[in-house]
């Protein structure tokens, strides 16, 4: 008499956590050709980081509020000859990266970049608003923006209620980090000079009642 033995099928390569041994990294030029050809639809929330396509974080309501408040304040104090770009690409050719920071203070006017996105030489400041993405945004500052030579990066920390300011970029990241707490103001430095100051409280989302905060999450 024959018997039937039940066997466990091998794990599917499509299961989460399985990573193929040979991952293809694309160059910035390859990525931009794909975008120009419409192979990466605008509805896809991805950008190129270190040669890899990386999914962007979903924005919760407090994050959106902080993004909008910081945009308004930066727009208010930016000096002539600079304009603000929000959630738009910047080119970091040496790293094969084209991130889309929440804000980027850029030299000149919008129309100056018809032929290509701004690079480090065109940028005074990038701003990232962080809630649950704080560790990731710190990595972007120290591993991406600093080594690329972007003069300064602000991380607006929704949960910690402060602004981390990274400055003096170099190959290993930023040499200087300073945290400004609620009740303080952050100086906007451009070409070594202070262009103005922004109160930390004016760019953070307003404090929420404890019950509401617990219901919405971080």
C-alpha cells in the first residue's frame, strides 16, 4: 500500500525579507532617462538614493502641517536671489542620488532649472520634516546631503519638538550639529551670513490634546 507524505513547499522567492544576491544599481543618468521616458509614473512615490529606487514615506496630518508651516516661514525670510522648492528633485551626481527633500532653498529663480534639477552648488539649505522617519532623515543628512557638499540641513522633529541643524559639510557628513528647542529660534545662514531667524514653535505642528495625539499616532 502506498502512502502519501506531506512535504512543506520551499519558501517562495517573493516572500518579504528575501533579497536576491545580485541587485542592479542604476546611475543618475539612467534614472533620469527612465523618468523622461515616463517609465516611472509620477504617482509612484519613489526617488533614487545611492543608485537604488527607494519608496518615500507616507505623510500623516501633523507632518503635512509642519511641512506647510516651515515652507511659509522660509518663504517669508528668504533673501532676494533665492527661491524655495518643496518635495522636488535635487541632483547629487557623485552619489547617483536624486532625493526630494521637503524643502530646498535654491539660488536664482524657478526658470533657471529648465534644463536640469539644482545640485549642491545651487543650494543653501535642505529641510526634512521627521516624525517616525527621524532615524532615516538623520541618515540622509549625514550620508547624503553632507558628503554631497550641501551647506546646511534642517531636520524638523515633530515628536521631539525641536529642529536639528547640520552644518559644515565634508566627506564624512556634517562637522557641526546643533539642536534648537521649542522657545528658541533657528538662524537661516546663507553664504556665511544670517538671512533671518525662524521661531521653532512657528514651524512645528501645534501641540495636540493628549487623547487626540494618542489616536492619530506619531
